[in-house]
C-alpha cells in the first residue's frame, strides 16, 4: 500500500514539473518555430 502511494506521489510531482517548467520550455520552442516560419515567409 505504501509503495503504491509513493509511486502515485512521484507521478504527481513529475506531472507538476511537466506542467510547470517543461510546459514553458515547450511553449518557447513552439514560439521559436512559429517565428522561424514567419521569418522564412517574409
């Protein structure tokens, strides 16, 4: 039981990290891709 609770706890933490910093990084990457596409067109 404790093992399962620990695993659930870590996945929640990992998801929290993903939502926090990885989302920002992914968003920045997407913005860079969009800028590159717009730059190539103009």
